[in-house]
């Protein structure tokens, strides 16, 4: 049989009560309020059928819905056939940024999907992925 002094017993009961309380109420206290996924107007853009000689351009609109200042750390792409840039790297709450993307389909044929990656300092959404689709005609 395990013997605990009254001080250690009280401490153990208090600790277990705290853990159980946290586990019970954590869905209420720790619910995600920084859902960046909903702050993007559209994460996929389909150009449809395009000629391989035409440079394709699209702007993704991104809005900071976190309630905190958000920093865009980097914007990158899945291939060298795309160039992307963002007009702002620090967004106040409810502020928007434009991610401008240019895609050169010259070396492609048929249906393709390429990606743009938005890296943020939000621990819940460090990486947000955008997709560009097209069917490249020769």
C-alpha cells in the first residue's frame, strides 16, 4: 500500500484536479482563434486552357484574421517557372496582402498544377499553400 504524507497527498490531489480541469475545459479555453485558412478568398486558381507562349498572372488575396500582428516570413513556389511576390510582409489585424504570381508555361504540356507557399510566423498556420492550375496547349 502506498503511504503519502498529508502534504504530498494534498499536492497530488491538487495536481490531478488541475490536469482533469484542464483536459475538460481545454476545448473551450484553447479553441483555435487564428484560423488563417478562412482568411484566403480562394486558394486555387484555374486558368483553364492556355497557350504555352502566354505568361499567366494571378493575384491571391490574403487577410489577417488572427487579431494579432502577422508577419509573412517568405513566399516561395514549387518550380522555377513561377515568380511570386507579396506587397506587404507585416499585416495588422484585418489587413490584407496581395500575393502576385506569374507563371511561364513554356516548358509544359497538358494539365498541370503548381504551388505557391506563404510562410508566416503564426504557429497554427506556418505554411499556407495556394495552387495554380492550367491545361497547356501546344
